């Protein structure tokens, strides 16, 4: 969902400043009363009605060079877990990141982390 424009935010706040009730302002502009209350609270607390920053905080953490290094690490030892990859990335590349960041990058690269089976193959049924 996209954020509401600054124009709409300013019009909503102007209507609230004119003394209209929150519910009526929400109906007039087609937004929820909760959003109007949060918008007024945000302006009161921070002094600004602009939307907060959304999305990933560091989109460039795994650029092409680091992604290639991660791909190499997985190729060298395909049975490595995400937690182990996280430690290797920290040691070799000097990046501190979460397991989820590793997973998201691996998924973006199109790599699947399949573990090799620890048991012998079944002789009776296909597994």
C-alpha cells in the first residue's frame, strides 16, 4: 500500500485545525478515523506530518561483489545453514546482518539451500 500524499495530509490536518471532528474529517477525505488520529499524533510529537521512511534500511548491503562472494561460499559448502553463512559473511566480508537478510539475498540470487539426505535411499519406495 502506498503512503498518502503530503497534499492529502495537509488538507486533513487543516480540516482538523478548523475544528471538525475526526470522524467527519475521515469520512470527508475517505480515510480511516484511526489514520487521522495517528496523523495528528505524529504532527504533535514530531512536528511533521510527512510519512515515515519505508522499506529496507540498507538496500545496498549485498551489491554484486558481495552477492558473488555469497554465491561462492554456498558453492564451496552447499550444506551450510543460514546461521553458518551469516557467521562466514561476518568473518570474510565484514558485514553484520541478520539471518533473514542472508535468506532474502540467497532467494534473490535464485539459490536453493537443499540439504543432502542423511539416511540411505529406500530400496522399497521412492523417497
